[in-house]
C-alpha cells in the first residue's frame, strides 16, 4: 500500500492532481491510500501526527507557508518521503532540489509528464525497500547491486567508478551527488563522503588515518579538516549498528 499526501491551496488544482494520481496507480494496479489537504498547516499537522507518507505532492506557493519550507522541516525530522513539487513556474527549482525533491512539475502538466515523475518516484521507493541499487552503465546496459556490497565510489571526470566487494568495477554517468542521495535513501547514514570525489560505505571501513581511509587495501583520501568529524560520525554509525 502506497500512502500519498497531496497539498494544494486551490481545490481545482487539488482535484487535478488527485485525478492524475488515480490514473497512474490504476494503470499500474498498485493499491494506494490518498490524503488531500487544501491548507498547508493542515498537512503539517497530519505529517506531525502520522509522518509516514511514501509520496508527498506539494504545491510551492501557498498562503502563509511555502512548500519548500514544509519539505525542509520534513527532512529535518528525517522523513524519507519522496517529494514532488508542483508550481506554475520554475522559480523555486533550486530550493526544491536542495531538500532532495524527487521531481519538479510545472503546472499545467500532462498525464504523461506526471507519469514520468511517478515512475522515477516509484523506482526510488522500490530500490529503498529492496536494499538494491540499479546502475545504468557506461556503454549501455544496467546492473543491479546489493548496497551492502558497494565498497566505495570514486569520481573520474563525468564518470563515477563503483567498486564492489566482489572486485567488480562498475562505471556510470550518474552524478556523485545523485548517487549519494539514492544510497542514503536506501541505507540512511551508511554512505558518506570523506572528501571531494568519493563516497564510502562506512560498514566497509577498516582503517581511519588523519589523511586517508582504508577499505579492503584501498586508500581513499580523507580531507584533514574532516578527520575529527568523520571519525566521530563513524564511531556513532558503528555503535548504532551494534546496538
């Protein structure tokens, strides 16, 4: 069951969005539970009481409270909901993706545009629940990997090189920031950046020095200014894993 919240201060828009949701999930034969709110504060209250929505469709410009502000508060409270913003312009796109929005739709949108946004959202939800990640490979094709098998990612220009516990090297053009967001959605707190150009799996770390991290014999640069903070974060992560 996919739990979906829709928030828009205009009833006409609320109806349009709800209809698009119903059409998409009817075609996919996916059971849903849809909640609608025409007042931003009503949604905030519902989120604070329940807070377990899988997908949140948020208008940005609403009286008294911007959708981006609501989303920022949701992220502060560690919400993992997939957020899709809807707006009559692209003016707030930068702010939207700063709170890890899954998509940004400009009104009026077509059913095809909405379906494409939902396809992206549902893929992210499936990956999170399965503990697996799909990589689109350089040269064509895809590969599915368990996130726990990913040791670290190294950026090489526009190509990200993914090293696995099975000694595989995968290459993808997906941005490093996007990879980190996806990994964090699947396994919160497990993957971090020790410095520019790298993502590491904290579960795979064996040595932390002032200027590097060691994972299966590979030395990965650690920014010296990050050493103390990184070490503390790592110990908290390991303690949490063992608790």
